[in-house]
C-alpha cells in the first residue's frame, strides 16, 4: 500500500464534486468514511483488478477516523487526456473553486460504487499514468502505460524503476535519471522530458513524461512520486517532416536567383523573411532587412518608384492577382540596379492580408541591353535622318517600307504617298538600267555609281551618287533592297570651276620658286611642284595621291600625322614652322603657309594650297644665338642670366619646396698656378659634367661665375637635397681627372613659402657654402699641393731625387745650428718643396739634356714665384711659401725674384740656397759631369759672402769635411 502525500484534510461524510468551466475539465473529490474499514487495514487502494493511475492524488486522513479522499482532474484537449494537479496548494475544502458545485452526504455504498467506476475510467484513458513508492521502488500503472511499453494489459506483474530504465534510450537515460533523482530527493517538485523508449517488440518510440512529487513526510522528504507518460512519436514524425519541409524550402529559396521574400503589406515593406540572395542583390545581409533591423526595404527603392510599387501591390491585393513590376533600387555601396519583382498576396481566413510573398531579380544587365538597343535604334534613326544621302527601304516587290526626310525632299514626294506603294508606280518613267540594278540587288549584289544623271519631269537634270544593296531577314534570306541616293550638283559645279582654273594653277605652281603642294579635301597630294621635289628629295609621282603628312616621316614619328591633321583644314589659312625630312637623311626647317579653298555655298573644304620656305640656316643661327645667350661657353651649363630668369619662372607655389644649392670648386687656383689655366678649364668642365650627372633631368644646373655653380631643385626638400649632394660627392670621389682630385664645397637653403624672398634664399645658401668651405678648403688644398709635388716628381725623376737630397741636407744643417725640432721639420718640408714651382715649367725644359737658352732660363726663373703662389693658398704651408719664394735670393742682393740682401733673406732660405747649389754642382747633367766633393766645397767657400751666407757656408763645409752630413 502506497503512502500518499497529505494535500487536503476533509471532515467525514462529505463528498464534493467540482465541475470546472475551463475547457471541459472535470475535478472529482471523493470522501470515503465508515466503520467497515479497520484501524490497521487501510482501504486496499490498489487491490482492484486495474489499479488507479497517476491521475489520482491522495488528499488526506483525519486523526479520529480514516477518511480517504482522492482528487481527479481530467482535461480533454485535442482528444488527449493530460493529468493536471491544480489543487495541491489548497489545504482546505473551503473556499470551493469558482464555477464548481457541491454535493454532500453520499452513502458509503455509493462511494464504493464510484470507486470502481473511477478505476475503469482511468484504465480507459490513453495517457499512461503511474505511481512509484520510493521506499520499495514498486510502481502502479494504468492500462495505457502498459500499452505504451507494449506489455500485455491483462498481466498484473509489478513494475519497478529498473525495469522502466532498461527501456529508455542510452543517450537519454542519464538525463532522465538525473532529473528523476532531483525530484526524488526533493530538490525540485517536478520535471518534464521527451525521450526515446524501446517497446517490448523492440521498436523505438518518442514519449513525453511528466514527473512530480506525490507524497512527502513531515520533513518534506518525498515518499512517493507520480507522473504521466504520453506517446508522441506521431508528433515527432510530424515535426521531423515539418523540419525537412522547412529545410527543403530554405534550400529551394536560397538557391533561387535573386531574393525571395515574405513581407508585411505596409509602407516600409517590412521583411519577415528574405533569402540569402539578398546580399548579392542589395549588398545587405538578410538580418539587416528582416524586421527593418538596419534598413527598411522601402529605403532601397528609388523615391520615384515607391508609389508606383505600392499602387501595383494594392491593385493585386484588391484583385487577388499576381504582381509583376520593374523598378530601380540603390544598393549598400551606392550603386543603382534595375530589378524585376513578381509576387502574390497571402490572405487570412477573414480575407485580410497576412503577408506578401514573392521574388526580386536583378535585371540590370538586361535593362541596360534594352536601353542600349533602344539608344542604338534611335541613333540609327538619327544618323539616317541626318545623312547626306536620301534613303529608301523596299521589300522584294519594291514596295516602300521606309523613306528618310531627305528622300522626300529630294524627290518632292510625301510620306503617305509612297509608304506601301510600289516604287515603279511612284516613278513610272524610271530608266530600265535602274530596274535592272534593283533586280541584281535582290539577287544579292551591291551596286553603286558616282555620277549618274536623274531627269526630272520639268526637264532639269540632277547629278546623283547612289548605292543599291540588299537587306536580309532574320533567317538570312533577302528581304528587299536599300537605296542610298545623294544629289551632287554642287560637286559637279566645283569640278567645272576647278577645270577652269586648273590650267592657271598648273602654270602658277610649276613656275613658282618655292615649294608648293595642292591637297584635296582628304589632305592627299594632287600636285607637287619641282621646288617641292628639291626640298624633299622625292619624286612627284611617288607622293601624288598620298596623305600630306607622310612627307614628315609619320611612321617613325606618328605625332607628325596628328599635328598636320589638326592644322590642315582647320582654318582658311595659317602658317607654322615644321621640320621636313629629306631623302638624304637630313632635315630641313621649313616655314609653311597654307590656305584652304572652300565651297561658297556650303563652306565645306574643297582643296588646300601649301607653300613652304626653307629657313634651315636661319633657324640654326637663331638656335645657336639663343643657346649662347642661355649657356656658359666653357662648361655648356646654363649661365647666370638664364638662371635668374628661370628662378622668376619658378617663383610659384607648384615648385615649392624649392631648394637652392651653391657649389664651389676647391683648389682651382692651385690647379691654375700649378698646371696652367687650360688644366683649370678642364677641371671646371669635369665639375659641370659631374653636377649634371648627379642631378635629375628636371633640375637646373648653372655656372654662377668663376668656380661657383648653382643647382635649382624644384619640389625638393632639404633631406632630398642632402641625398643629391651625397651622390655628387660620391661621383667626384670616383672621378679620375688627370691626377687632379676634385674637391667641392656645398651650401643649400630650402624655400617653403612664397613669402620668403629669393635673394634671401641665395644669401642663406651662400653663408652655408662659405662656412663649409672654411672646414674643407684647407684639407683640399693640402691634398692638391701633395698632388702637385707627385706630378712634378713624375715629370722629372731628377727633380725628385734632387728635392729629397736638399731636404736631408737642410735638416742636418738646421740641427747643427741648434734649431728646434719643429723648425727642422718645417725646413725639411721647405727643402723638399723648394722647386714645386717648376710644375709650371714645361716638361721639355725640365728634362732638357743641353744647356738652357736665355728664354728657357727666363721661364725657369719663374719657379720661386709659382711655388709661392701654390703654397700660400694653404695655411699650413704659408710660412714655407716664404722660404720657397726667397731660396734663389743672394747674400749680395743679386738674386731673384725680389733682390733681397743679407739677413733680409730668411735663414731657412739661405740654408736651402747652399743645399740646392751643392746638390746641383755634385749631380751629373747631360751636358756636364758633376763636381767632386772637394771641388764643390771650394765653390761654396769661393762664393761665401757674395752668393751664400758666410756663416752658414762655413758650418756646411766643416760638416761635409768632417763627414757629419750623410746624404
């Protein structure tokens, strides 16, 4: 016997029957009481042949006597019965639920009879009902529960939880067991779940189960559980079919071209569904349009089509018909498309519109083709109507299908008089040759004539140019002929006029001294005089009938053809200078003059006369003068005048930032003094070429004056200018300029605003140049001096050995005179460089084996001054320069170049003079043998006090005799 949950407590001898008005539901409360039931033997509730199911709930038992009350709630819904326990929160009889009535004092015999009827009623339900005692795990179930499992309904076998669980699908049993445990522990009052169940026959079915607590102890711990079981396999199959149907529908709609839709019939066309084609059609995702999340579909429709679309749908709704409409939309990326929409309204049962469903296709390409075709047709009609030719279209019977307005005007007929009529009826006197021409055209030929007379009724004659050709049907068969006719009376008059003047023109052109050509309306040469043959070197017969521009080598220079096409015929007359290639491969610059003769009536071009004048020599002279005026004669760069004019032209915003670079050539004076001005000029030319090579084609490189250059860099920042200067310096370092190493100083300034004057730009660049020159010139000059010495020694090995010996002698004498080591070193350098000025003496004089002539000695005597100028340019050699200048002075004042006397001559120069003279006397020459040591020393002693300082001469001769001097 199951222990039941106490839900309601009733007094004895009451039977209440509640009849609910809600959806046909009935609630029964049966109150059992009486003396026939013993204290220890409760009413055997489940001893009936078919026990009660979970549609019964135990309500309560009083303390004084046993009262068993049961609540039944049966709800009929779609021919199925569900257990609804809606009274368990009511723990008293009163108040009676609204809409129910009460019946009291039913005799015991009636109660027992009702009990049996309820048993039968529960067994009659198709809803499986069960009750489980949690203590024993035993279950009581109704017939429907057994039927769902597939058990024999007549069996009375007990059912347990384990037996039930064995029927549940392995994938569902864990979840069901977990939910069941939660209810069994009292964690939750109930749960519902759908799961798969295997029947006794082995088939799988879907069931819906509702489980809830039925009875609990005083602590609230569940004692028994009840529930329902419903076979929902049919519903599941229907749901699966529905899902498959929806999926198939989705696939179908998703693969349809364009966008399928379902929308509300409102002003926004609010979309309830759109297919994936929405993105390709509109550029918006389906989510963006559905329920107007991002944009309403009406916003995509161009404003001029919105009312048109609404009216179309409104008419379809009223007539219950389809909609087929074309309009334009604007996509998410702003593009416009033509779309074609077809759809149908969906109605509710009351006749109102539930939704609109349909399909929208992109027909932009087709629409554009239609518009293009329409435009082409209109264009063809325009061309035909404005053609010079009169056009008529006939069928195979020569009946008129179409005539142009010019045809009506030229042949003085009206359209209604000819359309549909036969051509030979309109012109009965048509010559037989034209009839034959029509028949030949109908056979597939194309015929034409240039000068054909047409006799009018009034006796006048029109000259015509005509063409007759077949036209074809879609299947390729000939449908008729098209006749093009043009009256050319004006051309005939022109021919007559030309014929009259032809003789005069021939004489005029042939006898002209200058080149003359006559061109027709197509710019082809019709006449070419002898002078033109001479200037082109081409025979008239080879160019007659050819386009005039071919004379100008249009194959190699196609732009020539374009120029002449624009010039000739553009005006009634004109002139231009243009180069003309000659047959000998050269070019002639020709001043061309032309005049176009036009028709007086129509102003159309007739022919053109072109006359030329050879100005080659004049243009060459002009070019040379202009070049000389703009360029530096030595370097070929732009000169200062051109530079200043160019800066004015570049005084505009498009040239900003404008960078001005000033360049100074270091050591030019040394090169001029050492190697001569010719070598200095070569150095400047090397610098010019190097600057041009290092700059860009758009840059301006100019010689500013002397050894200074200026570079103008348009649209160039300071950083870019640094890169260009660096590139020039790299080129200079790699340049071999005849043993002379190029050295340049740079300074630049950048103009970023037109407010800054150009002269300030010059000043800034010049200041930076001279500041850099201070740092760079000393090193550059020193390198140049070293280069001069090396060059001198390479010119004459004798001079090299001589200078080294003089340097050694000077150093030893200086130490003997107790000079400081710094002075000793300086004197040794002076001794090494004492003849540096000889770099300016011709190599033939330096290496002459014979005695020098008086003129050659005069050239040689210049070397102290040349050496002084070379060394004076470098600060570290400035004192040495004085020694070099004086080393040919004499103690008695008879030396050169200044004739100094005695101690006015620096002591270093006096020492160099003795060392130089001694080495010269002891060295062999081609014209004499060198002196011995004693002889040379005697010469020094002989001229002491006259040529040499006597004290230094005495020290030197003593050292030499003692062997103190080692050379």
